C-alpha cells in the first residue's frame, strides 16, 4: 500500500512538471515537483532528519541559483556552453554564411519552446498546379515504368531510354524558368517528383534531384549574368549539360568542411582536346593519411553527354569547347 502511494505521488509530480514544462515554465515545474516531494517526506516523518535537511538545503540552493538568470548564466550556462563548444566541430565561415543567409518558417517555432499552434492551423497549405499535377501523372509515371531498381544497381547506370526521357522531358530543368526552356516548377512539385521516383528507383531520383538542387541552375538564376543565363540555362534544361557535384575524397566522404584537396582552375588537355577544367595536385607526401591521386580534369566530354563539374569550374569563364 505504501509503495502504491509512493508511485501515485511520483506520477502526480511528473505530470505537474511536464505540464508546466510544456507551457514554458520548466523551472517552476521542477521546483514545485521537488517541493511537493519534500512536503510528502516531511508528512511521513522526515526520517532520517539530517538527510532531509541536507536534501532540502541543496534543493533550495539549486532553485535559487537556477531561478535567477544572471546567476544561472555565471554558474551554469557559460560552463556548459564552453564544454559543448569544445566537443562540437568548428563551423567554417562558409557554413556560417549559409546559416545566416537562410530563413525559417513555422518550423522555427518548434525550437522556441512555445510553438504558436494557431499560426500553423491558419497557415496556407500549398498545392500543385494543374500543369505540375499533369507532369506527375504523365512523364513521371512513364519514367517510372522504364526503371527497375535491381537492374539499375546491377548495371551501375540507368538504361539509355531512361536517360533520354529524363533529358527530353525536362526533368533536369524543373526549377529553370520556362523563359529559359525549363519547366518552372515549384519546390513542392520538385519534391513530389523526387518522392515518386524514389519509390521506384533511388538512382533515378538522385539523378533528377541533384541538377535541381545542388546543380548550378539556381546559382546562375541568382548570381549569373544575362549572357551566362542565356548560354547555360537552356542547355541545362535540355540535358545537353549534365551538372555534377564533386564532393568526396578518401578521408572526407561527403563532409565538405573536412575536405583537404585543393584544385587549380586552368586549361589543359583531356582526351586529346584543349578544355577548361580543374587540376587536383598529388597528395602532400607519401606519409600523408591518404595516398596521392593523379591529376584529374573536371570537364569531361563524350559522344553521349558532356559532364560539367560545376563545383570546380568557374561559370564566368568562357564555355568549354
């Protein structure tokens, strides 16, 4: 019976704490919960008496130091932040600039501790336009019928028919405006296309996703000159230029902040042709943590497609031959 009473008391105190914490009153919640527990202990005789007063004194001191913000910052917050800062990886200037340049929607409310649920309820739910829905029901469905994820994995590439469909039907230019030959679709439509393709073949989904997210089209739209837009955007939309994202090395994987390779944009010979590309020099020494790699050109050309490594190639330079 005594154990059941203790269990019910613990549940009641936990409910009080969680209720106040969810309302943004976490400090008041734990103080009331601890005070309620101490009161029950006192009513039960507070034995042993010395332990009771020690626990009560420690609880009171903790409540005082954490309840006053200036005192809490000096005694706890600054030390905790220094400890966490020593553990977390350092943020590069590029990462900091990217974070400070962005904005957040209602999702930022989730980190406030007290979300504005009314704003979420009153928010406008976006939808696909009739043209975007027709693209999802038509070309996307047709492309899915051409894909066999198991066969694509075994072959290491998409079938030629799928590549032709991706290029000819504008999958690589979904975010490019119609005035430049693209589809001019919304972010929601782009997402829905990728989700649909992912249900059939992940390779195809990533192939379509990268040119519309990590590719150069959006950078050109925001920062390119009119001449660059007229030259590159139609070619990207038609799939004549297939953008790639070069981001990997032996000890960095896809962690851009940990990459050690440095490249030099220059002209050189690739497969007997004079091209504009980026040369990656060999590793520092034979004792380096990764083995040296041979020079590599960012611009590659073949009879079927031209692949541009836009992460390395300067888009303001003259077009490659």
